[in-house]
């Protein structure tokens, strides 16, 4: 039995959840979730959306997201019922704003208003005013000190695990957690869409993603190449992945590895092919980046190379199948500026030097070997 106690803003509080779980709203049939950004950003929001669907099973949940989100949702089973592409808007979806397009977007949303709108996109400086323009009956989200208020708000403090932050927001909407981390399953027919390679598929498959949005989060090419070469020498098939912008980076890794068992597929995969490939992998290795987060959500063992601050926000919670190697740097390797300060608290220096270069290949390799051995022992698991 759940205990109701005095709540926030007059709402009853249920004493379960990542944070307070407040009283549910009445008459919720349409829910909007605002979450822009990249692949990882959507994956961080999946547990909160699963919680909302469980709390309001009769409601249709619409994600207001970006093109990469739309592509992923078409390739997996998820809690999302409908998708709505966000227009370009400052702080919500980067790009050239078109005033008439924005007005048309909000007119369409208000013509059939949502019952509940949930903001899972940052501290709310830009996203809260955007959310309010939807005209929903109820609004919930995060809030920094300088952001517009919503009906129920969770204080936004940067260093917090992103899926757990989103679950706190869901709790303020009356939704207790179902899962603490994202769980995704390939959509029907997707698992067999793995792209053709010059391999029969009998060998253990190690997938490497050397990219990251912030170049400082990238483990050096030479280290990924050493790892790929060692895995190939152990009899593994190694595929290096990335989007079109990461093609050169992936080809450098494959070329430096200098093995016929290491191949780059960067820029060659559809989202369905990426999901199918990751789902078939024995282990996925990467930086703090979308493909690693996606592999984890698909239940695939991962080895991640992280800066310590990003572990707080984005690291896997468990270690049995998800190994994390951390760099403990707190200053830029070039100028020494404090890199623990983020966004609005301090300017970012101009240097893109890797802040995870100190992570040793040997340590990463040992975890890859261990996880490959587990995958070989439990085929089809």
C-alpha cells in the first residue's frame, strides 16, 4: 500500500519513487513530452515515458522530438504512441527559426490541447516557455532559478543522473518508476536488418563507436585502434560505426588497426540497421555517446570511456554487463581551466583536447574480453 502524505503545491504525495511521487491528475487522455537533442537524450527520457504510460494507461503519449528520435522510434518498441517533429526554436531545437512556422505549430497544438505536458529538456530557460505555449491543462518539468515556472516543477541541478532526473519529473506528474534505465526491443523485422559484411557472423562481434558530440569526450583514435587490433587478434569481428559526420574518424580507427577483421561502417547504416547491428553485438565499446546508450537500452553488454562528470549524468547504474572507465581530470589539459563548471556557470575554453586520453587500453581490453567470454558462454542470451 502506498502512503499519501502532505505534498508539494497542495498535491498529495505518494511515498515511493526516485523522488516524491505526487497525486495523479484527473482526466488525462493526451500527454505531450518535450525532449529535443540527440539519440542519447531520447534514451534518457524513455524510463520517464514508460512511467507516464503505466500511470495513465488510457492516455496517448506524444513525443515532441527531433528527426533522429523519429528514426529510432520507428526501429524499436517504446512507450511512445505518437511523434511530433519540433520546429526550429532557440534552446529547444537548434536551427534558423521561422516565426510563421512556430506560430503554426503552436496553433495546431492548441486546437486539440494536451491534458498534460511534461518538460524533460534541460533547466527550462527556453523549454518552459515553449511548453507553456502548447496550452496544456497541466504542466510539469524542471526549472532553474531564471526559468519560467510550471504547475509543478523539480529544481534543475546539473550534476544528476539524467534518467533519474526525468523520473523525478514523472513522479511530480503522479507516475512512479517502472524501470530506472531505458529498456528497448527492436521492432518486428529490425533484428534481421544487420548490414552485409565480409563475415559469416560466426565470430564474436565487437562494435566500436569512437565518436561523441563534444570532441573532448573522445578517446584518442590510436587507443581505439589498439583495442580493435587486440580484439581482432582474439578472433573477434570488429565493426566501427558512426554517422556521416564521423566517417573519417571511424575510417582512421579501422585504418590504424590495420587488420582485415576490422571494418568501418560509419555513414553507411540506416537507423534500423544500426539497431539490428547493436542488438547482435557481443559487446559495444564507446565514449559517452548515443550508440553506447542505445546498446545498453537494447540489453547488449557495453564498455564505456567516460569523463567522471559525465558518469554522474549518463553512466550505467550497474556494472555486471556495463563497464565504465573514468578519467578524473578536472582541468583542461591545455589551459587548466576548471572543466567541472558547465554551461551558464563558466565559459568553455577553446581547446578540444581529449579529457579521457588517460584511460588505458589494457583496462578497457580486459573488460571487453571478459564480456565477450560471457556472451560466447551464453549464446542467444
